[in-house]
C-alpha cells in the first residue's frame, strides 16, 4: 500500500465518520442517594417470670341432702314440685338418725303432694311415689355412709318446710 492510498483511506474513513449524524447524548444523571435510615432491631423484652404461690386447697364436702320430687296429675298435664332434705345433722350409722331421715322424707312428700292438691295416700299416689323414690336413694346413701368419727361436730338441725307439729302428728 502506498502512502497516498493510506491517506485517502484515512481521509475516507474520516470523512465517513464526519458524515454520520451525531446522536444526542443524554445528559449525565446524577443520582443522589436518599437519607439512609437505620432502624435498630426490635427489642424483645422478656417479662420476668411470675411466681404465684399455690392457694390453699379447700375441699368442701358434697352437700348432704336428698331431693324429694312429687308428681300429680294425668300424663298429659303433670305438675311437680321438688324440695331438698338435708341430713348433714344426722349420723346415719345410728338407727335413730336413719329413722329421723325416713320421717323427714315421708313428711316432705306429704307436704309437696298436699301443695299439688293430692290428698290420696294409697299405692301409686303422689306421696307414695315420692317417698319410694327417695327411700331407694337413701338406701344407697346408707350403704356407703362413712362413720362420722370423734371429730364430727353436729351442725344446726335441718329446718323443715312443713309445720313442726307434723313431726308429732304424723309419726
């Protein structure tokens, strides 16, 4: 290659380069970073362990009572009343106290059935059914009754719903 050709080719390249359109160059973008916020990690506060001393256990004995239920009426329209009879004041290991409980049952059945309007005392009557039902449950109570022991203090006697004279009137 000779020297003039080289010039020419350099000039040609130069002229080609100058003949090409010049593209607009974008202005340089300056990105400024925003403020850097550093959040501290969350603080987990563990509460101090709470020690609760156990409360004293108070064991209440089961209520010593039996519920008497009287029913009166025809099957489509039966009225009923019920009442609890307490025996906490009795020591059922003694025959005399068992007799008192049976009398309470009989008198309370009489009281309930009188309130319902029945005065029949025959077999199948309100009074008979209420008494027999309660006596079945009393039999179970007497079988499993534990002796009261020497530390037992007899509580106040049970207050009956019926007149006190009934105890003498209907032995």
